[in-house]
C-alpha cells in the first residue's frame, strides 16, 4: 500500500494564480482532511470530508475549495493564490468515526506564493 | 472546547539523556490520545496512542500513559538518540471527526 500520497511535492505560484493539490489514499478510508502547517502554529484544519461527495469547512477555509468526487481522492483548490497561503499543506485520512482511529498523513506539499 | 497544551521547545539534549515532553489536555467525555512525530521534510506519523484511562502506549522506546486524573499524556524515553531529533505533536480525538493537535515540540539530540 502506498498509504496517503500528495502531488505535487513543491510548487511556486505568483499572486492570483490558481492550482489544485491532489491527495490520494488507497486504504479505503472514509474521512479525509486538509491541513496547513505554519511555523509556530501547529496544524490548522482547512476542510475535511466524511465520505464520498461530502465536504465541510474547518478552522481556516477562506481562499480554499475542496472536492471529493471519488472516495480515494480529496482535492484542494486555490482559486486566486495570495502570499498568506504560503505554507506546507498536509492531507490526512482516517478509517471513520471511532475515536481510537489515528490519522494517516501524506508527505506534504510545500507551496510558495510570490 | 477541547484543547491540547504541550511544552514549548526547542528541547536540546545530549545522546542517552532522559526525555520528557509534557502534554495536558482538556476534553469532554473520554478522548483517545496520540503522539505523532515529524522528521524533517516529512509528514506526521503516529508514534503511539492510548484509548482509555491508565493505558500506556509505547513504540520505539517511547512511552506515554493516559492519566485522566491529571488530564496528561506525557511522552518519555529513557535514552534518546540523534535519530530521535524531530518535532513531536500531542493530539486528541473526542467523539467527532476532529483531531486537536498541540503546537509541537522540537527535539534536538546532540552526539
């Protein structure tokens, strides 16, 4: 199993450009998440999904959109990138509702917006 | 609301020293507790977990005990190695989709 994979690994955007980050998991997990990690701020939840076709907002959703058309994929879109979106983005998944389940993380995407 | 507080770093130790990273939590109900480790340039990976009071999670020489009376889940290792240098995150999950993470503690181990 590849686990959770993310593409791309690195990207540099100019202000106002758009892009999509792809997260894929091969563990048949129900729940998927997008986080951003900034120095000194830990992980902040952007959006999450509790199943195919569903999405919901997390703590910091502004400027991002998501889609989960297939159970194994969770896409994060930036419609008009801003320098404040420079960050490392992590995708994670978990099997479902039971609180004993841990999250499985991808390797991250380092995004720089100039 | 639910929250996790962990000691601020960085923590710098010599090889073979004893490690403690403190973590306390606030949660309704009976959360599950986790420690994740992040090596440079990588994603977070589960180090250990405990799902009920008095459980001890352990892995790779690291241990943490779920203490409900003190709402704590402190991470310990008896003898650290240079390869343990990383950022450590304490986290909880309590009854919803959401995981609550601490801000992370950077550990640097010197040879």
